[in-house]
C-alpha cells in the first residue's frame, strides 16, 4: 500500500489545492491527513489564502480517499461540515511487520510517546517541521511537516510512504529527503 501523508492545512485553499494536485499526480491508495484542516489556530499567522469553506469543498470532493485524525485546531463543528470522519484522536495502521501509530502530535509525541512495540512507527504532524528520527526501542518518528505554515525553513510538503521507503516532497513533488524502511 502506498500512502500520501500530510498535516496542518490550516484552512489555506491554495495549499490544499496544491496538495490535491500532488495526490492526483502521485496516485497513492489513500491520503492520510494528520489534523488541523480548517482553522489556523491562535499561535499561527493567518495563511495567505485562508478560505476554510473552499478547503471544505476541496476535501469533501475527495472524501472516499481520505483517512484522518483530529488535530488540536479541529473540533466538532468542523465535523458537521466535512463528509468524512476527522475526530479520532489516533489510529493504528500496519506497515509490513510494523505498527504505525498515527496521531496529530499534540498529545502523543516523540517526547511523550504512546505505547509502542519495538520497531513501531510514530507518525504525527503538529510541529510543522518534517522529521525522521529513531528513538526508543528501534522506533521511528516520522512527521510530514506542514502543507500551509511550514516552520524552521522547511518546505510546504507531504510524505509518501511505500513498502520500501519514506519520501518527503515539496508540494511540487520534488524529493528533499529519502529514508529506506
């Protein structure tokens, strides 16, 4: 299975459209969104193309291709306008012989990890900074960064996860980091 993983759209319609254009280009099995879809949050600047209603329309058109977890800026009223579930705090997926613990990152994170088995992968957004780090008992922490409000001079981008590797790409599809799995 090939997954496209993205986080922290924060209501930016232009960045959301660029992500969905990349989704069409990449043709993964699913687009996994790690939360903070519509609202920019009190600690972030207003995105340049802030238009949550347009983001709602764009994402609802892709509802059958999306898997989502709840971010710290997502709430019940967001679920009322989105046609796909977004309120799960986490989910577990399987990648070959490893568990992927998928969450936004504002509760469970590398510094305060959930229960993980040896070699399991913690996947979250929230920091707006791409990451690929080993920790714990051979565990791996992966973060796609942010689609709309990247931090620490990182690009707007996403993560592609295949059986063989993880690829961090900017919204134009240019690879800027590769990790063999």
